[in-house]
C-alpha cells in the first residue's frame, strides 16, 4: 500500500470534502508521483482559517484579500474598489469561507495531479 495515501490529515484545517477530492485527484499515482503531488499540493494549498482571517480584513477596509489569496483577481479588484461590495460581499465570504477555500483547493489538486503525472 502506498504510504502517502493516508497522510492527508497532516494538513492543517483539512475538511472531509477536501480529503475526498484529494483522494480522487491523486488516485493511480506511483510512489514518486504521489510524493511530487503531496509536495506541490502542500506548498500551495490554502487553509480555511487563513481565508477566514483574510475575509475579516474586509471589515477593516481591506476588502478582497481573500479573493486575491484564492487567485480570483477580478473579484479582488471589485472588492477593493467597492469596499467589499459595500460589505455585503465580505459578509457573504465570511459565511462561505470554507467553500471558497475548497473551490480553490480542488482546482489546485487537479493542477498538482497534472504536475505529478508529468514527473517521471
């Protein structure tokens, strides 16, 4: 059995949804590819708590930081120019920070799969 298959819980703040899509994204990788996947994913993934704190900056006048962290640059610019969509967008992100993080991390997992399969 691959020793890297069950080490996903070492990630801080991992959710069951994230665990499920990491397992799906990394299925069928060799040991070396799994190591590559884990290294790249671990270095780039976002922790939901970090996104929550970035969202809270929106209430201090720095709206959009959470969108920048998740590489949604268009939304980040809109949030910055409108004060977090007049605080409504910031409030929305405050309640949906986990889904915002999971969406980013799921896209990242598939990017990492592509990187890992390119490594031989």
